[in-house]
C-alpha cells in the first residue's frame, strides 16, 4: 500500500529572487574607505613607480577571490533535489556578497587613481555608474536599456574619465541619476543573477561554473571602474616608460 503523501517539487523564480536580493543589496553600497586605502597603500608601497593601470589587478585580487567563495551557497546542490532548493533559497545572500566585493573593488580602483572619494553622494553615484556599465556589458537579453534607466546621462556609460564628468554635474543632474538607483541596482542584479543559476547544477558541476562566472563579473567590474576613474585622455609618457632606443642621454661635448 503506497502512501498518498508526496514532497512538493522545489521551484525557483529568478524575478522573486532578485526582489529578495534587492532588499539586501541596497544596504551594501557603503564600503570602508579606510580599509580600501590600506590595501591600495600596501600595493603602492611595493611598486611605487608603476602606473595605476598596472596595479588594478593586484589591488582587487582579494575581492575576486572572496567573490568566488560567495558561491559556496551552491554547495548543497551537490545533492540533487532538495539540495538544489536550499541553494536557490540562499542565492540572494550570495548575490549580495558578490555585490559587496564588486563595490569594494570599485572603491579601491578609484583610490588607486587618486580620486577624492570623501563625498559619499558623488562616490555612490560613481559606483552605481560602474555597476550599470558592467550590467550593460553582461546583459545578453536586451532587457537592460541604459536610456530607460539614466535618460540623457546614459552618455556617461563607456565614457573614459566619466568621474570628472560626474563631478562637473549640477546638484540637480546628480539627483536625477541618484533617483534611478533602484533601477541601476536591479539592472545589475538581473544581469548577474540568472547566470549564477549554473551554481545549482548537481553533482558538483554548479559551484565550479558559478565561481568562474563570478570571476568574469569582477573582471568586468574592475575594467569599468578603471574606465570611469581613470584619465579621460592618455596619461603623459614618462622617461621610465619609453623604450631604451628612444631615450637619449645628454653627453658633455668635448
């Protein structure tokens, strides 16, 4: 005689997951400037003559590692069935952790380029711009439309030295961007979240796929941050950067 009781089948809805994640994400945009500065100073002390662009990877290495570890939420998926359901329920927390490391990496890149990040509103706007820039790059569905999110300020995306343009905006223009914060964060969550579903694949395949994807997300974030905080025009070439054959030394005439 068989029992009439059956376990409910676990289901997963990316839209509801993003909504749950948003409540956590909104509290993750205020990293410690002091801690970020300590990391930047330590890296610079070891290579004081190296250009900032060459140090970006070293400064953000810890963020990439910690973001990859955030996919530990998917470890229960090793057990098919309800292990997958447990992993799915923890996805919003993992998404928040990835965002936390992404924001921290953005701040470090800004400090590496000697940007003044003491204005919390300007810094927050710059971080949101970087995240939106990264979301647009990641989106393969066409759902994320920069013009719909930022209006005329969408021109700042993909613009080198956009931080200077942000700083030059009027208070009203900055407020227009700040008013789109929820849409910018949602765009980021929708771009990053769905591919993390690969982490729910059973038998240990998911965590590896998710970790690789998170590394890709952080790499894109760092690239966007370097574009936003870096110079709008190429930095002047120094003598140290010239090939040996192009460096002429003055010799005293006999």
